[in-house]
């Protein structure tokens, strides 16, 4: 029996967020059997992988990761591709691991960092720090303390009576505080929190929390730093619960009935045969490329209403887009 207890103050915000997450999860469960759920679970898995990798500087887009999963070749930095291949394998193997087992933790790190780190699957042998860009926000404990600290943490994880929502956030914080590996700690911390949550409720295997963390990356590091300064992981737990809640709320409407927004509706109506991005944008008389991608093109791609003619080369100058059968149905009179 471990006597170790991570430093945590259960705040009223933690309690409120936990209640809100439970309510959002219940609503998502009611909608999980909808006909679109399989395809959109796959989309959320891609968002999860892309978000977690992007936090660490990986440049691959959701479209490129989709192409990799489909077994297609893409043009991108080899390390970015290897990171994606490894992460895809790890998330596919979630159901095979037990969060409290050190052997599973090391096996997951070995898979995550294969061909990227010489000592993948082994605890670090030197000092490391948690970095936000070029700024050190935390110096991890000495290497000789890693093994006993991780043993203590994993025993705590197995025995804690904290609700999994809170316990997974506490584990994530403590894992990042220890920083047990020479590299890949951020990805492993997020992967292991997903594992803990998905063991509690399988729906969490496909809720893109990592994507929300990526969108709020500065808040992620600020929460880590504030928790370190206070010697209390409550700020980090609050932040992660907020990200979980937002991810669930984002999953609710799109996963049931992807909505044809006015912008997407205009795109579907304008798309004739196969058209380049420039041609579609010109047909819609839009000048702002960023707005076009975010409000028109990407939502239509995510919903499966349009597709690329060269999915394995998403950034090709020859890239064009065409309607799918679902997209054609969406623009028919109802």
C-alpha cells in the first residue's frame, strides 16, 4: 500500500467541472449509436493524434495523417511521418495496456518513440526540463529518482479512490513533473491520461482532448507552471477538466448531425466536377485564404462532403476537390 498522496486541493471549480463533464458524457452516450458515429469517431482519433503531435512541433495536418492511416505516401519531414506512424500505433493499442503497469508504460514509450530515440522504452539517465518554446518552466527530478518516483505514482494510480476524471488529471500532472523519459514525455502524459479515461469509459478513446490542449497550448504550460509554483496540482486539474469538457461539447453536435453551415452550403453549391482551391475560392468571390480554409473548406472535408483528388499529397499544387455522394445529397432540396 502506497502512502504517497499527490498535492491536490479539491476546489469548488474542480467539483463543478466534474459534474459538467459527467453531464456532457451522458449526452454523448445517448448519441453514440447514430449512423455517423463510426466515421466521426475516426475523425476525432485523427484530431487527437494531430493535436498531440502538433504540441511538440510536428507539422503534419489532419489530411496528411488521414493519408498515412490509409497507407498512402505523403511529402513531409521523415521525423514528422515517423512520429505520426508511432502515435497511430499507440492509440490503436490503447485497449492492450493497463495504466498502472510499468511494463505497459515502457512498452508504450518504446512504440511511441521507435526510430526517434535510442533509449526508447527506458527511463532517462540524465537531467531534463519541461520547455515552453525556449523557456524552461520546470527542471525535473534527478535521473536516479525517476524509477522510485514512477513506481510510487503507478501504485498510487492503482489504489487511489479519486474519481477517474480527477485521478487521470493528477496522474498527468505528476507524470510531467517527474518527466521520466529523455523525450516524448508530453505525448506520453496525454496518451496515458486518455488510457486512464478510456478504461473508465470507452468513449474517451475517441474524444479529441489533445486537440483542445493544442488549441490552448499556452494555457497548458501556464497551468503546469502555476501548479509547480503552488506545490498543488489543482490549477492543472482544473485546466485539463476544462479541456475534457470542451472536447465533449465539441463532439456532441458534430458527431450526431454535421451541420451544413451557410458557408459550407455555398461551397457545395459552387463545386462543379473537380476544382482547385483557387477556383473554388474565386467562384465564391472570397479573398481571404485563411478564412476560406477554416470556414468553408476544412468543415466540408471533416464532414466527408468533399474529398481531395490527391489525398496522399494534400499540399500539391495540382490538388483539386470534388463532391462525395454524401456531399451531393446535402445540396439536394430537402
